[in-house]
């Protein structure tokens, strides 16, 4: 059973929130407004959810928020370690902040999350970016108030990247980014050690939250008007394995399905080897569980899958997909694919395309392999040249774009229930929302519909979205 951060530890952080509040009230007198904080998130939904906790603590500490780094008194970057380009982006941002800080010496710059949980990155920050005041890893998130207070008052660099025993921090303040939809983390960490992935090293082993705490959080969310719940975990369908209670992810999903006021349930990310028949049936039987499944396959070749340590073969993966399609007709499928794993040949890549064609995903998240220091795959030599990898990557996109358009075209004429998110990103005269299968639907409508569920007839299909009209 996962250990919890004790009530005393949380109470200590509460005391620091109050100290920061006093400090911020004093400063507000000086500058004529509340000190401003800026947060920026890189990476997955788990990080987005962590940032909501960070913002909750900052809000309780008396900060207001800005998107303008030139005005911010505190900047916190919550970082991702999964791919190199996310790390490069953060280093680029830190370079820009250096110039801003030269003019505003009191500004506090903090970097937290998965990227800094790696020691070599923190060393680089200390050496190359000595204008950073605060560095804290994934295990120290709950300590942010005391660390920030120290950085603000002692004017020296504060670093806490110690790996903990994986205790879970409950009851942290939270500032949700959306009133109608919420992420609820049900477990943390991962035990799978896929050979290319840094997550188990930076987030630790799997720890599940107690079901009663999760249910209480969902009930609170419903009370505040939220109706769409996304259950999160790095490997969500191995939920419960470490608990003393006899409960698995399917049971948890059923319990959330039974809560009055919950209207939609989504979940991610599922590992193919842990996708049980019981879970497939639960998706089929629970009316509030959206008919959508994200099931990363990563590569099609059995050789590459073995070297990735994924724990399944191409045939086993496709068999699961067939089972899901049979049990849940019209389910929308998505996946993650890595192109250019070191030992992948052009022939191996043909297997990846074959999975794409056979599974017919609605959409995919595709990436070129990114070497992560400290992982077993980082020691492997590449078979393909960069040029060949890019050519394969483009072939993957072309193949999927055709499939996505075909799948979206099947929606034309259907009436879909949409939760309206806001104004469309591509056209300010349109609204945008997501249907049950999570496809983006754009349509004309009054802004008063934002946050509401409405029915829309799909009139037009594009590769990445649908257009429709209110019925
Ligand atoms: S399942 Fe594999 S890819 Fe996913 S987080 Fe765990 S180790 Fe990484």
C-alpha cells in the first residue's frame, strides 16, 4: 500500500503558505498590486494536473496570475523528460528569462517536474543557468511552499530533487483549469521500464491512491459543477495492484460511473498488456464511460517490441484491438507510435504501417525516437540514417492522415452530443467542443453555450476535426 505524506508534513507546508501570504501582502503594499506568478507546463496530463496543484498553492499564498513573463514575480516551469525537444524548449525559455531577470533582480525563477529529477539536468541548470532560484523534482512538489519561501527570503538557489519512497501527497490545494472537466490522478509512477522511457526513473514505482479518496475527490468535483472526469495514471489499468483492498481499475471506473452528476468518464494511459477482458467489458457496459480508448502500440515489429520491453507481440496487440472493437462497436481508438527506435530497420517499420492499417486508429500521436540518457535503449546503435527515419515518419503521417479522414467521414450525418469548450482556435466565429469519442467538433453558436452539453449534427469531416450544426 502506498505511503501518504503525513498530516504534519502537509500542515508544515500550510504554515509556509501563510508565511508567503504575509510576505506577499507586504509586497503588495509596496508595488500596489498582488505579486504575480506565471506557470508553464510541458508534457503529459499528469504534469497539467501537477501544475493545477502548484497554482492552487500559489493562489493560497496570495499570488495572482499573469501570462507575461515581463510582469511575473515568480515563474515556475513544470517540465517533461520524455523527449529531448521539450527539454530544449525549457532551456530556451530560461535563456530569455535571464535577460528579463537582469532588469528585475527580485524575480524568482523555478524549474520543477520530471526533467529536473534527472541529476545531470540539474547540474547543467546550476552551471549554465545560475539565474534559476528554485529547482524541485516530482517527489518534492508538495514542498513547494517551503522551498519557494526559502528562495524568496534567503536569496539563494534552493534545490530539492531527492527521490522519495514514493509517498502520495493528498489534500494539496488545487486550482482547476476547467470548470466542467477535471483530471483526477488515480495512481503515480510506472513499473514497466520500457527500454526507451525515462518515466519510471523520474516518477518512481507505481503507487495507487485509495479508492475512497478518489471517489471523494470526484464527488467534490461534481458538487462544484464538473461533469467530465478523466482518470489519470502513467499505466492506469494496473491501478490497484499495490493496494490491500481487492480493487482493480475496472472496479474503480464502475464506482465512478455510479456517482450521480458524473456525465462522462475518460481515462489514460492504458498499457496493452494490462488491458483485461474485464476492463473491456466495463467500458462497454458503463454508460458514462466514453467510447474511446488510447492504447499505445509504439512499434509493429516483434523484434523492436521485444527490445522496447513492451511485453506483447504485434499479433497480441491486434487481437486486443479486435476484442475491443467487437465489445464496443464504434469505439474511437488512438495510439502512440515511435519511429526510428535504434534497432528498427525499414522492414520493421513496414510492420508499424501494417498495424496502422489493420487497427484503423482514429488518430495517432507519433514521435521520432528521442534518446534518453540513463535508459537501456540509449546504449543501442542506430540502424537507419536520420534521413531514412524522417522518410518513414512522413510515410506514417501520410498513411494515418488518410485513415483519420476516412474515420471522420463516417461521422457525417450523425448527431453527436458535444460538451462546448469555447471559441474555436481556428475561427473566432465558431464554437468548439468534443463529442463522446473526443473528436473536436466546430460549429456556429452563441457563446452562452460554453460549458453546456448540446446536440450537433456532423456536416463535414476533416483530418483532425469535424464541422457541424446545432440541432
Ligand atoms: S508504460 Fe513504458 S512508456 Fe509508459 S510510462 Fe511506463 S515505462 Fe514509460
